[in-house]
C-alpha cells in the first residue's frame, strides 16, 4: 500500500532543546560543566539562540546553516565551562555551499571566533568512519526542555540549560525517501543525513521500525530526541562529532502514525535528522585549514620555538608533507597524531591533541596546530612532542612506524634560568 505522510517539519527556531524520557530536572539529563561537554556552546544571533560545538582548532564552531537563514551573521558564542562563563563574538560565518532549507541538505555552518576559545572549553575531533548507523549517539544542546510524553514544554520560562540524551542512528534519510516516495515531502541527498527515532519501549512508537522494518525499542531512560527549536547541536559517537542537529519530522504509513500525540513537537514516535559529518569532513577540514593564521607552507617557514604570550592561546604548527605518488589521483591519505609531554605539561602549558589528519585529493601537505597556553608566570623554556603514526595510503619509509617532532615553548615573562 502507498505510504501516507502525516506531517513533516523543519523546526528552525534558534534555541536547542532536548526531549528526554524523564524530566529535565533529572540530573542524568544535564550536561554539567566539567563533564566533557564544555565545548558545546550557545550561539546568539538576531535575537534567537542556537547551539554549536567547538572544533579541534579552538577557533571554529560548527553549527547549522539555518541559524543564519534570516541573513544576519552578527553572532556571539557563550561558553559555559568549569572555569566559568565567557562570551566571544564571531568574526564571520561560513555557510556550506548548496544549503537547501526545503530539502534539509547541506545544513552546516562554521562560526569563526574573534579570539581563541577558553582554555577550559573542550575541543572535539570529527567522527570520520561511515559506520554510524546502528551506533549509539549522545546529543547535547541548550534551550527549552521537553519529554517524550508531552513534547517540548511551551510553558518553560527558566534559564537555558545544557541537556544531554542518548539515541541510536537508525537509517540514512535518503533510504527512507526511497521507501516512502512522494509521501515524504522532502528529498535528502544520499549519505548526508542520519535519522534516529524517539522510542519509549513499545513497538507502537517505533517509527523507523514501522516505516522501514528496522525495529528497535530504544535505550530506556537515557533515550532522547532533538526537539522544537533545535539548531546545530552535536551528536557524539565516542566523544567525536558524528552529526549536527537539523530537523524533526512526524511520518505515518497507511493511516497509522507512530507519533504519540499527532503533533510535531519531538514526542515519542517522531524522527530527528542530523547532518552526517563523515560525509562533510573534507569541507570542514579544508575550511578550518584555510583560516589558520600565519601557517607555514614549506619546511623553512616552520617555527620550532614559539613565544607563549600572556593570555589565551597561540598556535605551534607541525607541517606534514607527502612526497610520494598517489596510485589514484582521488586517493585519500591519512595519519594519526598525538601530543606528548616533554618538560612542558599538557593542559598547563599547551592543550593536548589527538586525532587524524587527512590529505584529500590534490593535497600533499597540511599543518597540525597545537595551542600554546599564554600566561604571565616566569618559567624556563619547555618542550613537548608530536608523534605521527599509522600512515594510510603511504608510508614513512622502510621499517619506520613513527615520526616525532619537538616544539619549544619560549618563556616571555622575564626571569633568569641557569
């Protein structure tokens, strides 16, 4: 029988809310400072609020493009960390080319901070594997809360809260479109949007189980869904950004609708969609690289000693070059990297980093930035290391399994050291 659409909606108010199984007053639903979510930020723009997530460079915040659909980019970003609150204005905003509000495609933007993010704010790397479907995610964001039974609380008048909930990525939105056809009123591009439904443990509310024959009854009291007003909140897999919240929808088939209350309000039986970060990683990586200040482009430009400054952070750069030949011009190369203490101490003298550097087609080099923490304390010069391992698509040379480089943090606060 031909499926029928009950309703669908792109919810573009600008305050992120998370609907959960239990009340927002339950501490399990709160993302308190110091719990690993201090890089999830509140974005204010044109009188509205949204959510974003701080990237690995400490200068760029990833969020949803539809926050800026009204034309204003005069945004400010609020950090709530274990060291307190701090607001930083945006210097500019970059929207992913091809953003399409009707189809929900390419709904990503980068907000560039006018200064470095607080040292206490978590930085996050990208989830780069394409195995998200079936994986558990943790969503985090700000705004008015709600529950699965009632949907978002229109009567809520308290301060914005940073909330969290879990779910599971169930499907690719384009696959759902293939199955529902015209009954689904928008057309997601293939491999670009990830779906999760809001389950309460009953098959009657298992939306994607019913619509796609992919049964799953949820994660119990940890289950949640993005809700009315969601804009740009991250979905994490293993602490890495796997999705950016985009919209919710309520769909039915043959006169049966899993939605518990027949209203698009992020209640049980509804569906949420996230932009798939693994698909968009090249745009994100290359946009971030293009904004590194004074980054070296050849070995002679690399500075191996860096003055720390008095506050905030400055970059120490490591330049990685590929000097071989690709067997296929479209081949993607990658290495893993991680910092290591020398006489300098991570999180005190510099911010530790760990991640994967990808060289895309037509790229043969890129830099890895490490943030040096500024202070006004006189101390000796200190060193730290960056180890590069696991080359994919190339090698370091015969029997070489690791490359290591050192940087010196130069004391610029006076004092004499023997």
